[in-house]
C-alpha cells in the first residue's frame, strides 16, 4: 500500500522525501521564513477514494502541508499550497464516510491510478500460480485500470478538529497566492492585430497620442497647435497603406457596380 501511495504521489509532483529531523518532524525552511502553525496527530491520509496511507501526523506550516506516517520508516508527503487548487471541509457521508479536509490538487505530470496496480486483476489458480490465460488477463487488467481524480483527504480521528485545521489551512494558503492570475496569459495579441481591430477614429486617436508622447509635445497651446497642424484635416493620414488600398479598391468596385446598374 505504501508503494502505491508513493507512486500516486509522484505522479502529482508531491514531495515524497521531505527532510525530517530525528523526531520525524519536518525541517522548516528558514530561508523561506517557514513556520509551523498547527500539528495534529492521528490523521489518516487518503488519496483518491481508497488509497490510504494509514494514520500519521499532520503538520501545517506557512509554506507546506506535511503528512508523516506514524509507522516507523513509513511514507512522508509534502504539498506546497500552490499545488492545491481547492480545499474544503467534507462532512457529507455520501461523499466520504467521515468528516475530513478535502484537497483537490493540480494534476501535475500525469493522472493518479487508483485501480489495482499492473496485473492486480489477474486470476490465480488454486495452487497460487497464474491460470492458463494469466498473461491475457493481466494485460486486460492493465487496460481496465481506473484513472482517479487528483484528490487528497486528511481525516482526523477526532472529527471536532476538522474545523480548526481548515481555518489554519485557509490562513496559510492565503500567504501563498498563485503567481499566475486567472485570465492572464490566456490570449496573446501583437500590436498590429490590436490596431487592425480598432475603428478608424479610435485608431487615429491612438496614433496621435503616441506621436504626442514620442515627439514630447506639451499640453500647452503650442503643443496642441503643432499636433493639429501635423494631423491636419486628415486624421487617417497615418493609417497603414494596406488599409487605404483596401478602401480604394472597395470604392472602385462600387463605381463599377453603379456603372453597370445604369
């Protein structure tokens, strides 16, 4: 079970070898100003629906969520807050049997396999050896592995601690905002695309503003007069030649159409 837990954790880029001291407590990163905010014993860690690490000690620091198995030499897992895309209290028995902290994680480099490990579904003969169709069944079992969601549940034995742990988790998560703001980086435009999408009057105003800034024209009377003189009666004089040619072409087509109609 521990091996499966570690394999699933690595697929989600969870740190499976956090540094511990002799007391099996996480070593805090002083350079990152990491501080311990809460420590709770007898907390079961469950990945997916049923991949349990057994009881352990939960440490909530200002930089990480660290779970250390209570078994000597047992697994240890550490999550950084930006890896947690959602956290909540789960108290609905239909969702999970016991109240717990629910964490939904960034999926990292791959999906978590929550079904049997490779070959786990192969049938065995009465003597413990694989049956005649063992290899085929093993391959079929591999194909039927279920891809579980990137979920972690932290289940304290004392259900009354869930609320306090959640509050600490929220406070610490707020100290580690995601560096990528939602919506940023979703669309990329170059300057030509932006300018082409503007109506002629707005485009002329943008060009005029840039000319004013580039030529360091003042806001006084002289600067305004110079700008007006520069623009003249033709605010579209600085538009692209391609736009002008396109306009002339449409005008010529309009004249030809009028001539044919007459």
